C-alpha cells in the first residue's frame, strides 16, 4: 500500500520538479557561464587584459559593424569571425556590449550615400571595391564596402579598420586587395583592434608622448611628417621638447619620439637623453645615418655617405650599433623609371627598387606579430652588441635575399634596367629595427661633468648611474618608415603608401604599436599575440580526388540510412514474431 502511495506521489510531482530544475539550471547558466576552447591556438579564448576591460565597463559600448550583406566569401568569413568575437565580448561585458551589423548607406539615394561614405573615410575607414552579381543573368557590378566598425561610448566614437596592418592595393581604385594569408592575419588581430579601441574610449588618463626637435628633426607642418603628428595626436596627448634648450627631459613623458635628426647631438644632448632613460623614460628612435634621399635621384644618381649624428657611443652603451651601410633587398617596392621615349614623350615603367626594402617581422614580439610588410627607404643594418642585463629583440628585418652595400656608394637609376648579380643577394634576415629591454647603465656613470651635475641639482633631480626601473628603447635604422609621401593632387598620403602604385604597407601600424608598447600599453598589445592557423585545402588533391569524395559524400549517408532501416526492421521482426 505504501509503495503505491509513493508511486502516486512521485508521479504527480515529477513534472513540476523537472520544470523547476530546468528553470534553476537556466538561471545559473545566465549568471555563471564557461566555455571550452578546443582549438590549438586558443582562437576563442580572450586575453586577460581584454576580459578585464569588458568586466569593468561603466556604460554601454555600441558597436556597428559595416561588413555584411552580399560580400565575397573571404570577407564573409571575416564578418562571421567578427560576429563570433563580439558574442564572446558579450559573455564578459553582458548588456554593456551591444552590437549590430549593417550595410552603410543602404536604402539611401546616391547623394546621401556618397555623404555617408565620405564621413566614413574621414573617420579613417578605407573603402574596398569588389565585384558582385546584381541579379542572375545581369552580369556583375562594382560595389564599395567598408571592412570596418564604428564603436561608440560616452558620446565619443572611434573607427576600427578590420584590414589595418595588412598590405592593401589600389586604395583609390578597384581591384583585389588581400590574399588569404593577409585576411587570416586580419582575423587574428580582431580582438586586439576592438579591445584597443574600447580601451581608448574608456581611458581617463591618456599617456603624454613627446616629440623631440632641436637636432634637425622634421617640424610640425612639414608635409612628409604629416602622418607622424596625426597618428600621435589621435592616440596620445602630444607635447614637443627642444633637447637643445631644455635643461632636462621630463621623466613624466611616457615616450620620447625622435624622428630623422640631421644635426649632431652634443654631449649635453646625450646626457639629457641618458638621464631621461635612467629615470624610467622610453626612447623611440627613427634614424637615417646616411645622406641618401630619393629626391636626389632626379639627376639619375646619388652618392650615399655617412651622416655623423654623434650617437654611436650612446646607442652602443645601450646594446646596438647602426652600421653606415645600405640595405638592398630583392623583396622590395617599385618606383617609376624612364625606360625610353615614344613620339618625344618619355615612357616610364614601374621597376623594383632594391633600396626600398619591404621589411618583415623579425620575431614573434607583440609589436610586429601578424603584421604585414613595412616599406623602408635607404635603410641601414643594425648589429646588437654586448650590454649586460639587456634583452635584444629584432622587430624588423630584411627578407631571405638581401645584402648590404658599403658607403660611400654611388646609386644609379639605370642599374634597374640591368640584371642584378643574383649572387649578391646572399644574406637573410638583416636586422633594421631592434627592441632593447632591461636596466640600462648610464654612459655617464663615471664621466658626468660638474656642470651637468649642477644642472640636475638645480632642478632637484638625482644623477642616476643605472636606470631605476626596467627600461625600453626601440631603435629603427630607417626614418623614412614614418615619413609619408606627398601627392601633387591629393596632398600628404597615409604613412607607408606608395603614391605611384597606391599600395599601402603596414608602416603606420608598426609606428603606433611601437609607441603604444613603450607607453605602457603592453597589456592591450598582448591580444596581438594570437595565432590563427590557416588550414587550406590541397588544391591538387581536391582536383584529382574530386569524384572519389563526391561519391563518398553522396553514397555513404544513403547506405547508412538503408543499413539503419534494415537493421531496425530485422530487430522489430525478431522481437514481435511469436515462436
């Protein structure tokens, strides 16, 4: 009797108990969630710094992704990866992360659509042209898309270019832009780009970066340096410091940027730089140690010779030496060269220019990881030298087919029309940019003059023989990396763009990453360290084995269904047939 009562009782309450259990499980799932990332590279795992930013948002972040609609499969994949990332962002940011996908200018007339496109370009997004089929049987047409996003927070907005850092061709014209490897690298950088943009919007204390002058550096307003000041101004508070006239360099500056000095540094100049480093300051050098300018090639040749900046001893003490040689690389950019004349008109052709090397990442450091080529111009090689306690990391290097030319050297445009001696290009991975990290020892530890010591004493600054914290210095043996070309019709072009081919290289990305790394934003740069393994099909196998795999994909499912059906009927017949 008791057993019957228990069965009746449990029979009545099992349904409400099950419903209640499901409600509790769903509630717990909404409050506490976790996920397992089975990918080798941790593709779906956010970095600790990104998680911290998302968990500590004070207000809603609205993200509008402009990559949607009828786009090529490569861009569709990038769009899907962006959606997956933002959904992952919501797992940590909750309702404070709101996102949507929309096609810019959709439903507007041509005039309004053009205004929308102009505003997106003004925000820093670059248009991409692609061919799409309007309707079946009506052929293809060109459509402009913007692979980017607009992020808004607290009344401020910032644009994120999903292709920034990848080599782009024909920015102002139509054409294919990127290969699969570049798009794969763009996917790997998605987390960093979105997290970095959100960090810039929510940060209350913006680092102060100083631009040095007084030794012949390009001044503000100098057109070839236009993008240096624009890039710094958009990401930092920018100050200028005259090394010649200032008694010392304020150690509160997050980074001191020195771009293409052309005049000698005096002993007092170097003393100020040295004590800035000893007090925790970070230096970013972009140096040209040779007189070698493309403009000098107007006459068909130039002589490249040493420019004595009197910095060798200081840099040597910190761990590097810039050689007074000239880097030539088979992996290079192109320049227009006159190859003849037709009807009295000169004929020009774009030819490879080995003295404009396309520099490649020299390590897996977060500054350059997943970065595309950086365009150089008359670059020099860097040697690392012994400096106790200093770690040296190669950031940029030549390709596997390069060599260095001793100077003074005569450079002729006509040499481009002859077949170069292939045996010359027998060196590989020649360093051009080096990161130095550690506790630096002062070059003036035992040689500071009394006058120099008195100046520090007058401003209540101590003289340090060794840096009081872990220091960071980046030395780049090519200042033209950060100087932009100027178009006669457009004006200053973006940093790293060839005005003849309209190809834009990753110079701006490199410059910004270097500055952010030195300005103590390494926590955000950690998100750049991700690897995305590009798993491509073997084209040869897919062609030769096409029929084989088609048969397997069609026949195997049918055979499995038939096998299951016959097996099920046999089991039923055996079970219900009476003996």
